[in-house]
C-alpha cells in the first residue's frame, strides 16, 4: 500500500471471480427438482446454521450463517440440503484450472472466489473485460454454474465490482470512474471493512465513501490504527496490493537426523532404505512425482551436500527411486567423513507450473 499511482501504461488489469450462491447452485445442478426452488445448504430444519441459500430463498431474506429455524420462519417452503464438501472442492478445482488457462497469477480467497492478474495473460488479450467474459463462459461450460466477475485496476475495486450485479454479473470499474463510484459506495460494501469497524464508522457519521473521504490519514490512523491508512487509500481508489499467486510446490521431500553420526555404507544403507520407503509414500500421497531426485547429506561438521540425478520423465517407480538414491550415496561416500542427516527430495514436479513468472511477482 503506497500512495503512488501508476501511469496508464503501468495500469494493472485485475479480475475477481465469485461463484453465484455457490453451494446452493451446485445442489440445484445435481438435483434438478431443486431448480427454481428456495433452498438452503446446511442448517437442518431446526439445528445449525445455513452455509448459503439459493437466490429464490434470498428473496425471503434467507442468508448465510442464519440459524435454520429462522430461515424456515422467513421461508416456510425452504428446502434444506446437507452440504457435500467433496463436490464443492471438485468444482473449486475445476474453476481454478479454468483460471490457469488465462494466467498463473491467481489468488484464491476461498473455494468459490479468486483474484486474477491478467495484465499479461496467456491469451495475449488486451481487454480484461473480454477475458472476464471468456472466463465466465468457460466456467459455465465446464461446471454448468454461473459466476460473477469484477474487472478493475486493483484488487479492492475488482472485488467490490464482482458483487454489484450478482448473479451472472460482469461489472467493470475503470480508473476514471473509481473515485466517483467509491464516494457513493456504502461503507458496508467496502471489502476489508468488517462489521465492527463499520459500526464504529457509522457512529462517527461515516456511512458512504464520501464521508470517509473527509477524514485525514492522520485522524483515521488515530481512530483505526494501521488499517486507517488503508481506508484512507482505498476510498481514493489506491490499492497497490499485488495478486499473490498460490505458492506452487517446487519440491517434495523427507529428511531424518540420525541418532548418531554414521560413517560406513553398511550403517547408512538401512537408514536410507527406510527413508526411501517414506519418501515414496509421501510422493504417492501427494500424487506428485518429480524428474529430479536429490540426495541431501549433512556432515557431522554441518556441511550440506546435495547430489542429484535427473530423468526426462517423472520417476514414479519405487525401485528406480531406490537405485538412484543408492547410487548417489555410493558415489559420494568419499565426500564426507561422517553424516548426521540424510534427506531425499523430488523436484521438477508434475504439479509445477511451467514458468516462474508468478514467483517473481510474489515478493
Ligand atoms: P459466498 O461467495 O460468500 O456466497 P455464495 O457463493 O453462496 O453467494 P454469492 O452469490 O452471494 O456469492 O460464499 C461461498 C460459499 O461459501 C457459499 O456458497 C457457502 C460457503 N459459506 C459458508 O459456509 N458460510 C458463510 O458464512 C458464507 C458467507 C459462505
Ligand atoms: Mg460466491
């Protein structure tokens, strides 16, 4: 967050995508008799709270986190469905692979929403609105579900925009529209201003952006701490926060510190065998194998040695991993007197993204 603004040619292009009535829409998709009906996911008839409600139910005032009995009072014909988190997770994975067709700079906020930085994108498309439309269409094709998109030059505005024309919305806030738009925006719609702060602001007569804008940075910091400075900036449309790409795992490994320092092949080998077993299980569990296997040794003098072998395919066979690991150890027995730690890692993983662009971004 800084006060600096970018010149138009440095302007970022950010899209925020949020699925519409996510859990409820998945239920309506999979159980067609629920289409067009007021439904709530979770909550049960009397106990528990609802996770979300279909748009039909929202007309009656049914909301997320509402106790089931209250939801039923508001909407007697409400149908409660038990949640199916595994299905929501699958859809979440599907939408993320759609996003990846456009950019690798993706920051998921939850199962059903994410920021995408499309300033540079895999389609070579300049106009972010076209990309947002294409993403919506592709999500619909893949999942049969609708989402809403917000397009702007910063995260804050993209997020606010995606919420403006739900469901199935696509809202663009251009740089020159930002300040006027924010002046008219109710504080309750300011993403990042929680309920407690919202109430505190209301008590100070701050109901809309334009009220917030009357406050100096100094006074806001005095009242709200560091967040005050953030509020000062966002109401002016200044939000430099980068879209933070998910960190993609670059290697997967195991290591063990030995009970005592070991020098002889005969002593080290059984430890390595156990480590190979563990390592293989770990790779299997992650369902992620690598083309490079690295043996790591720490000497009793705390010097670290790493030795690797690479293949031009993913090494998925435990025997092959074993052969590589043992060869690496055998050919390096001369490199140390005694070792205190031994480790194995796989890198050049199947899950890895092809380029490192997002890492450079995520400083
Ligand atoms: P949201 O995106 O907040 O809501 P939504 O997708 O249901 O509806 P909208 O069209 O307004 O975006 O949350 C996504 C999912 O997360 C939602 O379907 C259910 C779950 N969730 C909870 O479990 N508890 C909650 O309090 C909220 C807000 C959401
Ligand atoms: Mg949603």
